[in-house]
């Protein structure tokens, strides 16, 4: 049986703290994909995501300040969240898949990403 070409792709995942990067990376691994969470939100190097990981597909998970704060019980300010958004601007402008996770379950996020990855592997 031939292996799905999508399984050989490296999927990089970026987004603010609390957007769901760890959860998505785990789900992708469990589905047989190569995925790497990239801590771009903590770097002052705009293209760090591409320098360290060189993903075939870059997924940007976005979430609002309110949702990120609730998910992780963060004690941070809107200014700190905005700083992460600024650090992520380069990755966001270069992403292949953008998912706003505010109103999605982890399974819905996974399904959206898998649909995009499947289309990329086929194309």
C-alpha cells in the first residue's frame, strides 16, 4: 500500500500562546503527520519559523486575547498579547493555512488543517 504523500510533509504551527498549537501538534502526530510547534511568539527574529523549521506547510492558529487568557489562565495584559501578535506578523503573512480557533473545538481545528494539508499534498 502506498504511503500518503501528505505524511512526509513537515507541518509548522505558529500562533499566540493559548491558540492551540500544542493540541494541534499532538493530534497531527497521532494522525501520522510530522508536525512541529514553533515558538515564534517568543522570538524577536521575524523569520525564525522558517530558519529553524523550514516547514512544507505553515499553519497559523489565531485566537483572541480573551480566549487565550481563558484557555491558559494567563495573568497577562492586552499589551503582552499584542506584542506576541507583532512577533507573529511575518509568520502570519507567510502562512499556508490560517485558522481562528476562538469558536472551534480541537477536533474542528484538526479537520480544517487536515483538509488543507490534503489539498496541498494532492496539488
